[in-house]
C-alpha cells in the first residue's frame, strides 16, 4: 500500500499543460494595402547618422515626431536636422512638436503672446526648408495635462489662434492635434465640432496610447473616434498615435510591441514609439548606434511584408496574443507575425491555422517559423529557427502547431509552396526584399536581371563585430542568347555602390555556383544589395542565397596617444584602463585649435577606406530631465591631409569609460597620410581612443 500511495502522489504532482490556443490567418480575406504605419518614432532620431541610416532604412519608416527647430527641450532630435537622413531612408512625414521649443517639462507657460512669437519663428524656418512638404505641425502636446488641464475652452481658443497663425505663414501647412495624453471621447467630440465650425480642423488626428487600456480598448477607441467624425460630418482624418507604449515593459520587447503593430496595421493608422529613455536609438530598437535589439527585428519583419494584409483572428480580441499577416501572390508567399503572452514569464503553446490557402501554394505548403527574443538594451543574437517543415493543406487550410513559445518573444511564419526546401538558416533570396524587374521563380530563387537596370535583391545581414566577412553569393548564369558567357552584377553596401562582382558562366540554369567577395562590414546591421546595372544581358543571372562568414584581412590600428601624433591646444593624453592601450586623447574641440592629428597613416594605394573610430562620449545636456537621459551626441570634424572637414556625429556611449566604435569613410592618398579630429564650434568632440583602417573590399 505504501508503494502504491507514493506512486499516486508522484503522478498527481505533475501539472497538466494548458491547452494550445489558436491564431487563425485567412489568406482569402484581404484587408487592404500595407500601411507600415506602426513604424514611427518620437525622438527616435537624434542627429544626422544617429542612429545609423541603415538601421532606419531597413524598417521602412513612415512617421517620426521630433522637436521644433533649435528647440531647448532636449539636446538633439531637431526636426530640420534629421530630415535629410529620414527622407533618404524612405520616411514619409516628420511631425514637429512645436512646444518643445521650451526648455522645461512641463512646458513653461509664459502666455500665448510668447508662444505665438515662437510659432512665428518656427513656421518661417519650416517654410524656408527644402523638406517643407514633409513636415506636420503639432501645436500642442498633451494639452489636457499641460497649460489647459480642466480648461478645454482655453485650449480651443488658443488652438484656433495658433493654427491660424501657422497657416498665415505657411498656407500649405498640415497640422496635427489635439494630441491628448490619452483617448478622451467627449473632449474629442467638442474639439472637432469647434474646429469644424471655425475652419481649423487638424489635417491629422493625434492622441497618445500609453496605458494598459490600449491592449483591451484600442478597437473601441478607434471605432468611437470614427463615429464622432461621421456624426459631425467631418471627413475621415489620417490618425497618428504619435506616442505609444508604456513607460516600462514595452520598449524593445518584441512580444509586447507586436500587439501594437498588429492593431495599428489592422486599423491602418500610424504610430510613434514613445520616448521614455534616450534619443537617437529608435526608442530602444537600436543599441550602440548600429546594432539591433530584439525589438528591431520585429519591425524589420514588419517592413519586409509585401502584398496585401489579410484577416488574422487572435484567440481573444483583447488578449495578449496578437498577430498580422500578408499575402503576396507574385512571390507565392504568405507571412505571419505574432507574439505576446502576458505575463511574459513562462511559455505557451499555440496552433497557427492558415486557411483560404490559394491554389498556387499547392496542397502541401512549406513553413519556416522564426523567433526573436527580447534582449533589453543589449545587441540581439538575431532570429533563430523555431520550426521548419511541410504541412498538408487539406481543404485549403493547414495547421502549424507550435509549443514552448516565449511570452516576450515575437515570431514570424513564412509560408511558400513545398518546393522551397533550402536550408532556412542562410539569407535566402526569396525571403529578401526584391525590386525593379526582379521576381521570385519556383519559390526559391530570384530572376529578372537580364536587360534590366532596375532588378535588385536586398539582404539585411547582421555581424557581431567590425571586420572582414566573405559574402558568398549563390547564383546561376546559364547560356542566354545575346549574353556573354561570363556575367557580372553590382554590389551595393549600406546605400553606396561598392564593387562589380564577376560571375563566371554556369553550364546551364540548373547549375549553381558561388562567387565570394570579401568586404569590411561594421558591427551590427548592414544592407547588402545585388543590383542589375546594364541595359544589355551582361548581368543576366539568377540568385539563390547569400552566405556570410567571418574572414581575415589587413586592418591597421593607430593609437590616439601615440607619440607620433600631434596634439593641438587643449588636447591631452589621459589614462583610462578601459581604453585600448590604457590611454585616450580628450578635450578635443570647443575651438578650432584643439585637435588630434594622426600622422603616418599609411595605405598601399589611393582610394576610399573604412576608418573604425574607437571613442567614448558620456556627456549629458541641459533640458527636461524628468525621465529621459538628455544625452549629447558629440560630433567631430574629421579631415584627411588638410582637406575639407567632414562632420560626423558620435552616438553617446552612456559613460566616459564605455568605448564604442563608429565606422567613417575617408579618402586617402597612397603612402603616408594625416587624419585630424577637432570641433571648431563651442562643443567638444568625443574622446578618441584609436582608429583602425581597412580597405572596403579585401
């Protein structure tokens, strides 16, 4: 009896696992064109190059909200200064927080006359700016809490005054508001009626979603607002939730952020991640300026969706598990992004039911499931394969069972015909972004390069450290009428042409070869593009995949404290055990005479080189400091051989003994060169530890 009782007790102690939930994706129920609206940022951009442009461009950004030109609220994030980079990266709208002209938070209330004078100055700067058409004025920020708490009538009167002033200076101005701190149904109704009757309707409707109620109440907020518009006879405004995410637990956490992405995309609205920490890091999606946190990969997946969105039904409309999906008939490919299981601890199981499967995907589909975990503010190890296999599509639907998923992680499912059996762990061409005449054929390679100057296949790759890597491009180049036996293709890296890659001809189009190019990559994320470049067929090739592997190459280091260098003015060598060699050069800048000149920087031939600058910058600036760290992104003016100086911003390293690297291109002459660091303004350059020189192509 004792033995039986002991056995029974052991059995009872084993907990039962919760039944798997179900996420349903209906590929036959289209919900419209992709908006990519959730990819927006409040103070996500700090200065030119902060963050690295590649980190931004890979996400297909739409909206950013930044401070007024020359505003005092924060040291960086000036709307006009970040505009060139944001537009180069494909961004659409730049919202300007006009009240961020003030230094304090909450904003100093010096009266409407004082504010109008500032609005005048801002509007005239915007009118004179080359990106004028991209700006959207935000006259008030959280007015229900600041200046007008309990005084809606006062807000309405001042809204009318300020909007009329803006439009008197900038007749084509787009204005956004009222920018309440939360959804306020009655006040929004009163505001819209007043704005309608006084000819000062906002062009973009904005409010913030910063609380727990977003997860359960977003749809009711959205539906209620649209009903208010209809009831008042106001045409539907574009909506931007220009601050979203709670002050803790959401930023950088893929499993929580996917819930915002899913809901905003379903409603076809725009959203900007809230500014709770530091500027210039895409609101905790980027760390060390060129490295991705776990959250970045979620938005990268989002930006890579193509085709049209389709209906996704989560286990519960207001529950934590949410998702979005898109179907691209041209690619013969469907993608699903999902995640969320509050509380974030523990694991859960779910079945992804894909129904409405079109005939071109076949009766058996191939699915690859990727996961990405939260990494806090540390670099992410990147996505990993959770599951891969073929699944029967009986009756036009297939079920992909998943177990042991993590609540704070996000997941992506890529569904293709079952002919796609290549290993998923390399960079597959059919999963990359394609452009121009490029197209996916037979679901596992890209063609369309012949007689085209537009075909492109764009890979986003991640490497752990600065250095040389072999890019192994798998391709075929079979016999083709009018084409030479050997082909070539243009390699572009991080937005700039790098080299032409020779691709020897293959026996036929079913024979594959690998062409390897050794290139220097910065730590973190890089965009690697293979582009057609000729109007004839010299670049007529098919592309299968890209492998990236660490390689060796010549990298020459020069220490800042070396006696061979020349220090000017206040520049001084200082000891720091954390620096390379235990010393660095500081007190650079704050005047043109205070410089560091590296002498004898020797290269074998003239040309452009990658210069890896090791530096530290822990400066904090003035401005509002309630919860944000007001970091300063110092810049250095860098010149080679006494030539024109190039201004380069260096992301704050959050500590004077935290040394990071930034890669800068420099043009050098054959033989010995000089490279000078300084800052002729009143501001300082970062402390310089060392530089390393490497040729772009090994």
